C-alpha cells in the first residue's frame, strides 16, 4: 500500500500541474486578447488608409484640365483715352479622367448683343474662378460657358464632354460700335455694375509684358491654375502659350 507521504507528493504534483495549466490558460487568453487588439488596430488602420486613398482618387477624378489653346482677345477700355488691353480670355476644359461630373453652372451668360456678359440672376454656381496679377487679386471674376460637341444640354461637365470657358476682365459694349468684336478699333467698357470683381475703370488693365494667373476652383476636386504672360504686341486674337 502507498504511504501517506507518496499520497501527499502526488497531490502536490497535481496541484502544481493545475496551477501551471491555469497560468498557461491565462497566458493564452491574454495573448489572444492582445492579438485581437493588434489585428483590430491593423484592420482599422488599413481601412483608414483605404479611405484616404479613395478620397485622393475621388479628388483626382473630380478635377478638370485645360485642353488646347488659351485664347486672349484685345479690346480698348472705354475711357477718354482708350488703352489697348485684354478684355477676355477663353479656353477649353474637360474632365481629367473618367469620374464624377463637374458643375459648370455659370454666374453669367452672353448673347453677343449690347453689353456682355449678362448677370444670371439666381444662378447657383459652384465653380469659382479667381484672377491675380502683380497689382490686384479678384476672388470671383465673371465667366460664361459654352459646351462643345456632344453633350446632354445640362451644365454638368461629364466624361467625354468638353466646354469652353470665357473669363471676362472687361464688359463688352456693342452699343458703342458696330465693329466686329475682335477688331482692333472696337470699343470696350468696364462693367459699371461692379458685380463679382470685374475690372473697373479704376483698376489696372493688362498691358504688354504683364503676367496674370487664373485659378479654377470646382466644388469638388483639385484647383486648376493657369498662368500666362501678355505678349509684347497685342493682336486682336492671341494664343497665349
């Protein structure tokens, strides 16, 4: 028969084994919780990174880019001593890549009759164009738009569509002359309504060798910056490269 000493030793070994098992189980539980926390953090970080990447792609897909030439038109301000200047510039834009549409609802319209541009009452425009030169900064200048080629007759610039944006630095007044708009002797006047920061007679006009910058700011997507120099000689129509 086993002695009492052996029974006690066996009991001690059993208790020790049970304690070891409990400790091991505790380690496993703690390790599992820690691993779950690490995995959850990693998944959360990956999701945040994915959202950031998708947001960046969304911004790129929503942006626009110029296509083709940047055309400037010569005119003369309507003062007693007319000065040749650039009264408007036109350029074509399209979506940079296939993506969401860009709202090009214009704040002004034009009808090539009497004074242009014409303020579009109640127009909820979301794209803003700013003007900057060495003398002045205009945060919201007048612009009009005309869609070219195939389009669905709305003001959304969508994949496969192109639009010509015209930025007006002076208002055109046909009432003063029946000469063609691009003729060197045509008369142009500043917009006396003072709407949306159009250049006024008290402003500084663009003259040869000046540099100016336009910033196109859609409601979504990246800002498009266009910087150009005025040539030494002003022609009726100029391609500013």
